[in-house]
């Protein structure tokens, strides 16, 4: 039951990344709390671990611009991923700087994949005479053929979402083609399709989800130990210990953290809950939890 709910929530925010990553270690900038960025890093780590081990190379999640599309502001790859909302999956290209480090570090963050792909195709039809790009012909190609076609034509595409510019370099021509983008259209489209928005989840909920992910990675041998994970995530080992201790909470409490009333859960911090997770008796845990919920509500 809990496991299913966790998967549901994780599924809502899961980003699938298709770009290689060198496993760099970043200094702990997020000591105070486990932020969305750290959570996102965990998502990326999970996926990358899968890829590196050759377990999954799911073509379905590749975008036609994968490995060609770059953020002009950070000079980083923009990687293809998707977010699931209700029953719809939305595709995005997200700057690796925003994924690996901090969303605030990149002014672009992410852009709707379908919008940018269509825009690039329109432009390519204009600057290239390759017949595979002709609309009917293009539609008849499968995703892999489309990717192959674009990679043979395009060296790279740089996107500057601040200035509203696209710079396209073709393989057989040294010119850097520059185009203006209708920024307003891109932005409003992004707003309506909605970015994966983890800030909306209460911190304690995100932390518990992360704890489960960490547990999963350790169980599957995707990470050696907490020390290694702490390095990857750029947080201290102590902080990770505190986060993973949430797994000692009894199932009922965990379920309430995942499914409970957002406003109530939002008021409870990891530090407040820490004494509960060292309590071995589940009944004691539950009565302390109930007390906590009511007092937090009163004090607010
Ligand atoms: Zn960027």
C-alpha cells in the first residue's frame, strides 16, 4: 500500500535523463534542508545508475533533440525527460545545470519538448533541403529514424531562453544560424503544461520519498553506502542518516506523511519528528505522532 503510493508520487515527478554524466561531486550547499534540487539529483542518479549498468536503455524516452540540444546560458546539455501529471505525460528538455546542481543556477531551467522540437523542425526545413524533413516524409519515420536523421544534419542547437534565441549549427556548414523565438508563446505553454513541481510537496514528504529511493538504491547495489550517496548528493553523511532514519517510522505514520493532509504535514519538520524514529514501540510512535499533529495544528 505504502509502496504503491510512493511509486505514484515518485511517478508524478520522475525525470528521465538521457545524457551522460561523470558522477561529479559537488560541495554540500544544502546542509540546512533537503531541497528540491537534491531530490532531483537523486532522480538523475537513479537513472544514470541504471544506464551505466546497461539495465535500461529505453529509446522511448529519447527526444529527437537529445544530445544536440544545449543551454546557451550554462553551456550545458539540455536533457530530455518527462513528467507525469494525472494521466498525461509531458515532455521537457531540462538544463543539466538545473538538474545536477540547483534550479536557481540556470535561468532557463526547462522548456516544453514538443514546442521546441516543432520550432527546430520548422527552422531546419527552412535552412536545409534534406528531403527526410519534408512533413509527410518526416511523419512516416519512427523515432529512431528521426533521431538518426537529425544527428546527421545538425551539429548542435543552442537555446537561450532569456534572449529568446535559437542558434543552430549544421554538420555540413560552418555558419551559426540565429533565430528569434516567440518567448511569450513558449512561456505560456510551459505554464499550462506545468513543470514537475516538487516544491509543492511538503518537505517531510520529499525527505521520506528520498529515504525510500536511497534504500532502493542501496538494496539494488546501485550505490555502495551512505557515504558514497552523500558525496553524490552533495550533503553530509549526518544529514543522510537523519533522512534515512525516517524509514524507522511505523508504516501508518509513513502513510500519513505520504497521503495525509498537506497543510498539516507541511508544518512538521524532520527535526520535530526525529525523536519518534528512535522510538521502538510503534504504539508509542503513533501516540507521539498524534500529539504532534494536534499541537502543530494549534500552534499554527
Ligand atoms: Zn542552463
